C-alpha cells in the first residue's frame, strides 16, 4: 500500500518538476531593418539616454551593465563609441510585463514576468530609424544571474545585425 501511495505522490511531483523546468523558455529574438540604411558606412555611434521609465525602475548599476555589454557587442561589429554626434544613435530600452503560458497537456497556467531588451539604431544623417532588435524571455530575478546572461542576450540580438562582426573586434572595446 505504501508503494502505491508513494507512486501516487511521486509521479505528480516529478511531472510538476518537469513542467516547471520546461517553463524556462529560450530567448526569442526579433529584428527589423530598413534596407535604405547604409550599415557599411557607419563607423561611430553614440548612446541615447535610457528612458525616464527605465531610469526609475532599473538600478543605475544594471543600466550601466547593460550599456557596457551592448557597447562591447556593437563594437564587435566595427563601430566606435563617440560621446555625441555618432553616425548612428543607439537607444536601449528595457520592458517588463506579466505573461502567462498555457499548457496543452496539463490543465493549468504558468504566470511569470517577461523582460524584453530592445536596441534601436537611428541614422543621424538621414534621421531615420534603420535597425531594431529585441530579445524577449522570462525575467531572471537574481541580478547576478541576469548579469551573467546579458552578454549572451546581446550577442543573440546582434546575430541579425546587417554587418558581420569584425574579426578580432574593434580595438576600442573595453
């Protein structure tokens, strides 16, 4: 009788663990490009300020971490940072929202916080929005773990950038 009871408890518990481990979905990446962008001619970039909302809801430490990681990735694609008036201006925006996944084989829902990091490039000569990249995934609550995952997120976004990484990177990378 104990073996049957243990099996009745053990199976649902293992199923729940398997189900929850499946919840950590991979990062989804979306990009859009304006074909009129002259990506090969861009050599410098400047950052735009984080939005007021980002400045209020994300610590200054994390905003700086995001900017540094994305600067490294951008410079891998041949662009060099200048304080202002770069060939392109780059806006990084972080979004949070509640999300729900519905399971097809289990009558339940999984509620979680979703995070999106969007990168937008604006051509300062033509004043056009020329590239957009976004990574979306489940928000990791631990700041140290988010910091550990951030370089991979930035790299995934820039896999779709119209210019391939420069071999050896840009010498201006910190």
